[in-house]
């Protein structure tokens, strides 16, 4: 990675509903009432999308799952109501055939320009997977994701594909007159050995959850080595929540307010559900707090309280705008080029993070890149 490249910031679309706290999520019942004071309708999500666009974010991540509205239906509606912001459209690998997925992505590209990227989700909750009709074991799901990513990439790049794999079988697959304006990047997540093999071979951007910097550095180093053996160099992204205020005291006061408002029953039910999941990434998130609110600060400014009730990304950077920017800068120095950020509520926090944190982060990155370039030039002169 060249540290002369500025960090790329994305925002999150709360397609399961929004509010001032994370509430709780279950695969079948959906969100608790606390998190759905603002329903996930087009009017509200368009407000969030426009706020993120005006605040300077590059893309909007649209999650996928039974607790969310369908991203393939939603994102074209929002693309028509915005001007430039991109959409990182999540989809469950295996629930649709790769040729259809490529056709949908190419249609989006044709109608709205180069504003689409794909987030390939393998799925880590067996209960939810079975509700979708998917009964494959975990490693087989990742093997299927790899085959699917290969086919989607080839088709979107304008090539014909024949593949007889363990899970994907296509013959003479091709897109009719594809809109070859720019590649559609494939984002991918997963922390198990099987997931890392797929990421090394097929991902353009490997998404990580907000673990302490040392753990993130370890994962980046390992994935870089695996990918290099295949002649590849994927980029890395980090998914984090943000609680950023003018002062650190205000930010930690907001974290305390969120923690005090969590329903103990929602915490208990969420932790039981997470324990039944077969996601390595979810297990790593849960291990940060162990289901207890006693020790939630797991690294400087890194707070694991959201993970008590929210699956997936469960950590937030908490602090003053300068502190949050500095922590993001540290991750950037480790090799994280892209950040998918969020905050509660997502409408107001898009402006706050875009207006206060983003400029500080970019200034830190520019200063360090300039310093690094000067050091290199001095070394060459010597």
C-alpha cells in the first residue's frame, strides 16, 4: 500500500431501522422497538443517503439479512434520488446464481454509472441461512462464495465463463453487451481460515471488523502473505461505529447513555444468539467483551458496548474529533485504506463525522504521507 493515497470513507445505511441506540437484532423477530423509531422507508433512507453524499462519503454500505430491507430493491431507488454517491450492495452468496448477480450489477452500472460495488456475504448464522433455504456447512459456504466470485468477476469484466465447480455450474455464461465502463469491485468479509483463502484469491477489498490495532495488523499481514503467493494484492477496509464529539467527556457520556439504555433482555437474547452462530468474526467480536459490560474499552478509544446487542461490527471509536481521527489514522498506517463508518442516528452522525472527523483524518494522512515522501527523498539523496 502507498501511504500517499488518502483514506476512503464510506457510510452505512440503516436498512433495518434507525434510532439513537443500536437496540437488539434477532434473525427471525427483527429489531427491538428501541432501534426502529425511524423506519427504513425510502424517504428516511434517502435523507441518510443525501446527508452522506453532502458530507463527502464515497459509498453507502447496504446490509443484507432478514432484519433488513432488500438492498437490490432499495439501492436503485436511492441512486435515482442522489447524484454521485456509490452503493456497496451486500448480497448473500448462494441465494442467487452468479450470472444473475452479474446481470443485476451490470444493469445498475448501465443505469447509474460506476456507482456500484458488491459486498459478498457468506453468512454466519445457521438459523438465518436455513430460513433462506441454505443448508450448507460453513466451509462449504465459503467454497461456494469463491466459485461465485470468480464467475461474477469474469462476467462483469466482459468474459465468457464455463465452470463446473463443487457448487457452481455454468456453461457459456456471458453478459449481453456489458457496460464495461469501470470494474465493479468485490468486497468480502470473513475471519476463518476458509474465508481467508477465498479473500486472498478473489477479494478486491477485504473487510475487517474493528478489533484492536494489533489484531488488525496481524490479520492484514497474514492476508497479504496469502494473496502475494497468488500474485494478488487486495486492499483492506475496516467497519467501525463512531461516537465523536467536541470533547472526550461528551463522547464517553454518549457511550454511557447508550449502555444504560440497553435492555438486559435484549443483551441476553443477543448473546445467546451470537453463541449459536458459526461465524469466526462474530466469535472474535464477542470475545472482546465476553457478554459482560464490565470491561468494554478494549483498546485506546475502542469501545465494545455496541456488540452487546448488535451482531457483526460491534465496536465504536469513542472520543473527541481529534482522538477519533488519530485512531483512524493509526489503522490507516497499518494498511487500512477504506473505512465503513456509522453512528446513531445515522442521519445526524453522517454530517458530524463527515464535517468533523473526516477533515482531521485526511490532514493527518496528508501530513504523514508528505513526511514519508520527504524521508524517502532524503534517503535517496544521501
